[in-house]
C-alpha cells in the first residue's frame, strides 16, 4: 500500500468497545468523550450477524449507526469487525443441514458467545451454499451501509483466525475435501489409493477420516481444513474489497501457529497474505506472564506478516477470574492487571515492532463468564489507575516526536526458525498431542532468546532469505522442503537440524535410508539406530563442545559418512555430526535440544545453544548483562532506537553492549524514561537503570 489509510498513520491506539449487550447505551456518549480525552484514536466493534439480522432480510442497525456517528463526532476511527461466525437464530432452523457436524456425527446448535453474551456461536458451516450466500448478503449489507461513513476506518475479518478441531464433517465439507484431493492428486484415483492405502473405485466413496492416526489420510485432512479455512477468509476479503476498495481490511489471530496450528487450522502466514495488515491476541492471563511468551507471539506474527503492518489486536488491561487458563495460578501471573503490568505489556509489544495496539475491552462486560475481564476502565465506565496508565501510553504514542520511532523496524538477528506445518501435523497424529512440536520449536527459540538473539520464523517460501536456520522436530518432512533445504545449504546456507529429518515423507511413509529424501548426503551421516521413546527420555543427555545438554522425545544414534562427529551420548555413540556441503554447512543433532531446554533450562543446555550461535557466527545485536532486561534495536532512516524493557518487579541496573561496529554516541535522546537513567561508559556500551515493569526508549543518532 503506497498511501497509508488514516487508520495506519502514526501509532493507532484503541480498544474493543461495543459487543451488542455491553456497554449500556446510556453511557456511550460519555464514554466516547472520555476515550477522546484519554488519547484513544480508534474503537473496534463486533458487528455480530445474530444481533443485526433478527429475521430474514430484517436488519437492526440503530445501535451500530450511533457508534459510528459518535466516532466521527469525537475524531475516532471505527474498525468494523464482521462476525458471520455468530449467526442468527433463525438460520439454524432454516438450514439445519448446515449446522457444523462433529466427527461423531452430532450437530452443533446455537451456543452463547462468552465474549458478548449473545447466541449464535459458532455459526453455520459456510461450505453449504445456502449458509454462505446468506452470510454474503449480510456482509454486503454491512459494507454498503458503512463504506462512506466518516467514522469508518477499516474492516477486521475472521476474529482470531481459528476453527474448532472437531469440525466439520457435513456432506458439503466432505465434497469440498474431495475437490481438494482432486487438485492434489488428479482425477485418477490411483495416486490417492497409493497414498492412502484405500482402494476406492469412485470419488463419491472418499470420506474424511473421523479419527486421526499416522496415515497419509490424516495429514491430508489436516492440511485441507487449514486451506479451506483460509479460502473462506479470502472470500470475505474479496467480497468486502469488491464493495469498498478504499478502506483497508485486516484480520487477527492468536499467534497460534506454533501451538494450536494445524489442529485448529491456524497459519499466520496464510492469513496475513490475504489482508492489508495482520494482528494477534495475546493476554498474559491465558498464556502466562513469562517474558519470552509475549516476545515469541510478537515475533511470530511479525515474521508471518512479511513486512506488512501488524498490530497487537487484543491486549489485556484488566483481571481475569474464573477461566480454566488462570484458575490455580498466582495473581501476579497475569491474573490481575496492575498499571505497572499494563505499561510493561505495552512496551514489550512496541519493542517487538507492532504498528498499533488495541485492548480487548475499553470497559468490562457486565454479564457472562467474562464479567469484569480485561477492561482498563471500571464497570461503570469511570477512570481507574489502569486507565490512567493506558491513557499515558496512548498520549505518548501519539506525540509528533515519536513519528520517527514508529517508522523504524527491528534489526534482524541473522537466525531463523523454520516452521513446517507437516512436521507439526506428524506430532499431532503420531503423539495425539500438539505439545511435542510446540515444545521443540518454542524451547529452541527461547534458548536463543535468553541469549539475547531473537530468531525470526520462516516458512518454505521465505527460506531463500535466511542465512542461518534451525530446523526443529523434522521427523515428517515434505519432499519439497528436503529439496529446497538441499539447494539452500549447497548454495551457502547454514542449517542446524534436530533429530530424524525426513524420517517420514509427506504421506507418513518411512524412508529406508535415513535421514530421508537424500538429506543423508547433506548432513554427511546416516542413522545407526533410533529410539522413539519420549516417555523415558526426559533425562537424556549428551556431550558436545564441553557442554552436557539435555535432549528429549527421540534418541537417534548417528554414523558419520562424510561428516565429522562433534557430540556423543554416554554410551559412546555419536549424537552430533557436522558437515560441509557445497558452499554451506550443517549440524545434525540426534535428539531434540529444544525440548531439553524447555524441560530443564539448565546451564549445560544453555551452553550448547550458545555454542550453536558461535559455530554459526551469530552474535547478539545488543545485549544487556542482566537477563531481566529485553533489548531490541530498531533501525530508522536517520537514527536507531534502543528499547530496554524490564520484565521483573525490581529496578534493574545493567551494562548494555552492542556487537559489531555500532556504537553509542553523545547524540542520545531518551524518549521513554529519563536521561539520568543512562550513562555512557564506553563507545559500545552504556550503563542503564530501568525501573520495575518499565522500559527505556533511547534515540541514537548517527
């Protein structure tokens, strides 16, 4: 996009406000005035189909008309969040066949939406033509009504971009699945028969598997569900843009590709590709307040957005009480939201490079299980200590002095984590859990993050831009990945891989020579033997470069061919092999050190990961000597910007040092914090004091 729409200018700051049942209409005018006074630039509302089209073709727009009128009168933009996933009650009875069908054959009736206390969730299956056409009519009416309104800023589609793991198995979805398979394998059934081991005589006999196992049919079903979900995202976007080409369309997920991922049809890369900007929900109350978790969510979505604007679409600013994610956890692990917490969460996302922040609620819901949750303002809409902190951040973000700051972008680390959805699918179908893959990839990422290196994430089409890459949990690796990695390493790439790469191919077929798909030549090693015994490998260790790290999940003993052994198990068998291949080089590790670090966080495993960085020639761009500080450098056109964020509840004093040729100069200006918190001690180092749950933002001239 060449000219930024108004909603992308500066640093948009807002919150979700109206969800039909909340807040009370008597408070709207006052609330908008308070939001304007407190520095908010935008509100996002849930335009819920169930609460608008109350009968076929009968629309009740009055509440929403007033929201946009108030936005225009108060200088706020409105993000119109369409919710065809909250369908009218009459639609469930008009098209009962279009209700979602579970794997056991049961149908899903209208449920209450916990975030709005209104019926109609989860909507109807849009693979059914009648349901999709009805949803399309509603979206068309919505866009046509508000596209020329001065309060309209843009559209948000498919809230949190995920689907239920157990839907849909209705006849319409089965037909879509067969169409997808035809595109994948061709009209001739012979290829499908071979891949699935099911000897169909007619396409009409092909059915989706209703239970998952380590078979090609399960991998295909998971990939289809993901692909179809994003086709329906594209349908929404194209429909909106055909009616309103002037306003941007965004979407947001839950930063869930690495965790829920293939199980819930999540792929942040695919979603981001369909929209003008992409975002994410992250609340500490649901994911925990450990600093690396929020940083991981931000970096994942930044990577998937591939240079597009991205926003923290839903950030916590109030407590959460009775949800399963928080019950039993201490108050200071995101269960309550103090002003200090809110400041810290905002600064952490800003340090990761977000282009805007919205809170889940402007004020809390008054009914339903999420009562009092997330809002910065009180139940009656009055100001609180939390809202005053939110206002201070909003006002600071809007100051003209910060325009240069928001234009700068995070400096790359030089290290990439490779995300392979099919590898994730293997963990789900073989281990019946999303945890093995999630723990492997996030554990390795966190090990590097704790060493002040922030890896980005890449999928296959981004591989060419990587210099050094880490491949976690690659037991099932598609042939196209194996070919691409072979070429990339041969051309000069540096690849670090965990155990059993390409042990299975795309369709869960075991390679007879392992690593599979010709990767034995790339790694200069073959498999001597292997143990798939995750239940007894929590304490697995090996020796490498003077360290004694933990592994986990799998124990693969290696036989070097043209490679060099550089790590050993306690029984003397080879655990690590280094190799030069073409212009590049590889390191193959016979277990999963990402899982080892996740389970132990010990000095030996940490030292091993630090050794990987040294071996690969990766140095932190900037590094504090106190790990309670997160340091990120943003590169601007005329200056750089150093973000230092203190995750702890104590003040921290630390020396911060640059690597390479970058230096601190006397042309420093503190944008957040105070000048007396910074003391230059050397050209490449400075002494800083960062207050508890706070940060420093320093402009460094060139």
